[in-house]
C-alpha cells in the first residue's frame, strides 16, 4: 500500500510540475504576438480493483492544450486584412485628394488666372502687355496640368515599388509557412498526434501577417498542414512546398506592374488583378484601378477639352499679322498601345471626333477574326461588337492605321491619359493671338432702306471634325462678297465661293445668310439697290470679336456631353476624389474599431491573463507541496514496514 501511495504521490508531483511549467510558459509569452494560452490536461489513472472496491492510482498529464477558438481567430485575420486594405487605399488616395483640393496648388486658380488674362486681351486687344500676360498665364496653366499629372505618374511609380515589396513579403511568408507545415507534420507524428502548440501559434501568426498583405484562402489537411491560395485560387503553399509570385509589366500598359505566378519551368502565368482583394496588395491594386487611373484620365479630359475647344475657336480668329489663327495649345492626342503578346502587325489609331463626347474611360479593342472587333469600355465593362473599323464611339474615331491584326490581338486605348502631360502653349509670339475676327461687314453709304447687317461670325467646325489643319475654314472665307437687294424680299450674291453667284435669294429679316464659311444676319427693310459687303478684316488691331468668344468658353458647357464647363469638369473630379477619400477615412476608422473589438473577444479566450496565471502558480505550488508531503508520509510508512522485519 505504501508503494501505491508513493506512486500516486509521484504522479501528483509530475502533474503539479507540468502545471507549473505550463503556467510559467504562459507568463513568459504573455506579450508574444500570436501566442495562445496553454493548459495542462490531466486525467485520472485507471483505478485498481480490490476487495474493498476500486482504489485510485493517481493522475497523468495527457496533453498540453492550446486554448484556441478557430472562429474568433479567423475573424481576427479577416478583419485585420480588411483594415490593411482600407488603410493602404486611404493613404494613397489622400495624396491625390490633397493635391486636387489645394486652393493654391490645384488647377482652379490657374484656370481662373488664364481666363482673366483672356478677358484682359478683350479689353485691349492691340496691347502687347495684355497679350504677353495671356501667353504667360496659358504657360502657367499648362505647367500646372503637367505638374499635377507628373505627381500622379510618381504615385503610379510608387505603387509599382510597393507592389514589388508586397510580393516579396508574400513570398517570404509563403516559404516560412511551408517550412512550419513540415515541422508541424513531423512533430505531430513523433509525439503520437499531439499538437505542437507553439509551432501552430507561429504558423497562425504568419497566416495573419500574410493576410495583411493579401487576402488568402486556407484549407487544413489531414496531416495537420495548411494549403494556402490567393487571388482566384492561385496556390501559394501546398503542404511543405511554397510557390512564388512575381511582378511583370502589364501587357497593354508598360508603366504598370502586375502580379503573376511563376512555374518551375520559368513560364509566367498572368493572374486576374481584380481577384487580389484585401491586404496592402489588394488596396494598392484597387486604388490604382478605381481611383488613380480615373483621376489621371479625368484631369487629362479637362486638359484635352480645354486645348481642343480653345483651339477650335482660336482658329476662327485672326492675329495681328492678319493671318488666320493657328492652334493656341499643343493638342494632346489619345494614347493607343498594342498588347505585347499580339501576333499580328496591325497598328490602331484613335482621334478625337468630339470633345464633348469623351468620357474619360479607357477601352480595350480585341480583334476576333472573321467576327470583327470587340470594343470594351473599361469604366463599366460595356462591350460592343463591330464588323469592321473605322468606328466612332464616345467622341473617338478608332481605325486600323497600318498592318493587319490576328485573331486575339488586343489594343489598349487611353483617350485622355496624356492630356495633362502633353498640353502646352503652341507659340511664344503674342502677336499670334487671334483676337480679331477675320471678317468685316459693311453697308454701302448710298443705301436708302433700313437694312442693317450684323458683324458676322465664322462658322464653327462641322460635327465630327477635329483637325488642327483648319478643316472647317473655307478657302474663300476672306473673299469679298456683295449682297445686293433687287427688292425688299430678294437679293443677289456676287463674288467668289461655293454657291456664288446666287440670284433671287429670298430674304427674311434676321435669318442666317451663310457663304464661304461665315454667317451674317440682315435686319430691317432694305430697298431695291441697297448693297452690303462681307470681306477680309484688314488692319484691325483693336478688333476683339474672337477673343470675346474665347473668353466666353470659360462658362460654356463644352465637356461631358455638353453638361459642364472646364471648371465644372475639374470640380467633379475634386468632388469624386474627395468623397471617396472621406468614405475611406470613415470606413478605415470603423474597421480599426472592429479589429480592436474582435481582438479583444479573441484574447478573452486565448490571451494570457497574468492575474489568472498568478493564481494558477499558487494552486500548482500548493499541489506540489501537498504531493511532496504525501510522498514523505509514504516514505515514513515504508520505513516503518522495514523496521518490523528487523
């Protein structure tokens, strides 16, 4: 019996010692990130049957259990990944928001200064000083466009660098997880299936940190290892094998880096970028596609629309040399790039047919072989099929300029991407500002009727025509034309030009009279023999008719389908970015609160409570002391038995 008491005492000592060691381990790792509290799991030994009944044989420590709630732990991982995604997105978009909304560095003050200078020329069109001010303000405006665009280019370059760093971190985590998978499988096998708690905690922490880089899917295997995948199912870890991601240039846009997967044979598998959600990587990719690219396109749209519509009106004027107006701004053109994996030799071009029709969206054009082409507007993924090119859509005319495509060949069309980068003032001579109208109308002094002729206007470009080579200007614009009334209701037209001479033209007071690319109106009641002339505007330095029309463009709704002016289009961009920034700020703060609450709930279960562990120390200490006392008693009993035999 003493032997039994001795054995029971030893088992109690061992159990108390294990409890003490486990408690000390908890205390030591109270501040270790990812550590889960452990407890020693005890079970009674099988009792021994005696004539008096079953007598207990002591206690065994069957395992050391990790206090772990899989649901709460997974929730923490998800919430942290989403918080990282929002934080990454928010920190990036703040840069654009601060630039666009800056009252000094934004576009609005430069735009206002430019049109103030245009109005200055309208007040003194012959003055060199006002003309030079207009040119200087235009150069400042173009520089503002360029600097803002360059800032967005710099942000894109930074995104490329951050994507590269994130991919390197993901690969490192994947390798560490694969190594831990192997160690866990070996440890479980060598311990009879008992869980290696500390290794499991380390692996869970790596999974959590990986999810802060990119959202993952985790599948537990029967041997205790984990398979990890990212994106739309791309495997990252399979048991003890890690697979690497890498960065590659976009097929359509070499300024962008994208995430791809490599194979053992060196083949690159391009992955769907939109499938990368959550974490820093997902936040950066989403920011680039949903905010950075649209913002750059919208800024380019304002620049292209301003340059294009201002040039169109400037071409309808006349400078101080008596020459028809040239382009005032260097006109940006749409960017078209061929995918690097195209097999045909086709080159696709795009030109602007209507600045009001431009949407600011990017497009992909795919050749489908005999089925024709598919044009996809990327802002809403609307796809339209065309049997052949050229086609005009959303203010663009798209055509194959050379070569021939093969089936599957794809082209990226970015109509407004380069707008802000390429806008510039086209000349430096202030005398070339076309402030005057190239026409002058006169009424013959011998007229006896009450007829009056308007100053006349040069006709605007016909629909679908945007060409810096003056396609809308009639070659006979400045030819002398006479309008002579044969009666109060009819007139004849003489001179050079299409439709001239014209005899017996009906007259209605105030109706448009259009020839040679100009339009005039005659009002009142002319008499037979009354005559009016339309011809070149020679030696008219004080004429401000065209610069008044240029100044009026500031408030004309020339963009977005004729719904907004230049400032309105820019204000829409500022509002969109500002609203998104505010949305992300609120969402990010709310998500941080959610993370804190989820961690608190998880730590309530798995975290180390030092007060509780201190109480356990005392409990196990007393148990150890009691077991020692029992062993001492057993030893005394054994000595007593031995003394009986002497």
